[in-house]
C-alpha cells in the first residue's frame, strides 16, 4: 500500500478485506466474551428443538403401540378359540381307505376289489397354529415393551442427537441472537468491529493523510534508481 501510490483499486480491496476481517474478529472475540451466555443460549436452543420434536416422536410411538396392541388383541381372541378347540379335541381321528384285489379277473376282465380302512389318531393340527400364534404374541409384547422404554428415553435421545449435531452455523445463530437481545451487547460488538476496522485501515489512512513521502518510500526509490543505473551501465 505504501509503495503503490494512491491507487483507488487497492484501497477498495483493502477496505473490503478490512470489513471482512473486522466482522470475523469481532465475532470471534464475542464468542469468548459471551461464552457463558452462548452456553445458556445453546441449552435454550436445544430445549426448544427438543420440545418441537418431542410431541411428534411420542405420537409416532403411541401410534405404533396402538397397531401392536390391535394385533395382540386379535391374536388373543384367535388363540382363545383355538385353545378351546384343542381342549375339546386334543387328538383327531383319521380314517385311511385302501383297496385290495380279491380273486382273479372274470371273463370280461373285471377285477373284484375289496375296500379296507384303518384308523389313526394324530394331535390336533390347530395345536401347531396355537403355538405359532403364541410365539407371535410373545414377539409383539416384546416390541411393545421396547416402545415403552423408548418413550421413556425419547427426550434424552433427542437432546443427545441435537447436542452432537450442534455445529458452527447454529452456534453463530446463537451468538447473533445474544447480540440482538440488548443495547449493551450491540454496543460492545460495534466497538470491537470498529477497533479491528481501524487497525486494518490504519496504513491506508496514514498513506492518504500524509502528503509527503516517508523515509521508507524515499529509501526504496533510491534503491530502485541505483539498480536501474547499474543495469544501464552493464548493458552499455
């Protein structure tokens, strides 16, 4: 900046850079100064988000519980009917029929057959259905117990989830929310912003305020002149 002369483009670039650096510097310092306030704001932010999600999550759990309970009730009724039938007929009598040839075929080729039957008692097949339904009932009851435990911990799980996903952008939202709460925080941020801005632009202000060349400029110009003279002498 000192050696470039009064170049408008360089001044504009330097001013934009100064504004960016000042905003970043003031924000970072505010994060240190308002550390406890930011922690409190973070807790409030997470609490608000948890309250928003909590009702919906609990409703989903209740809906699942209703569906499971409906299936449990239906299977209980079916099992009750199956149990009554099994108690009434624990064994089922099955008759097996077979045919057996008797004698030789007649002149027309007809064969006389005699029909025999045998009786067999087997367990009622409904007993197997009853067993399968009972296993399904046990599984459904376990699912319902798991949902109950989940409903007890849903708030804690949501809070943990939001804490783990609390990133820089959300923290900056909290910072600016704190800054906009009152005049004290706004004034402090403006003071810090101006402080960094003036530091960044001090050289520019000095350059434009000073009408004469400084010793550093004259020294650099003198060295440049000597180098140019040496190059010309070498070429000649």
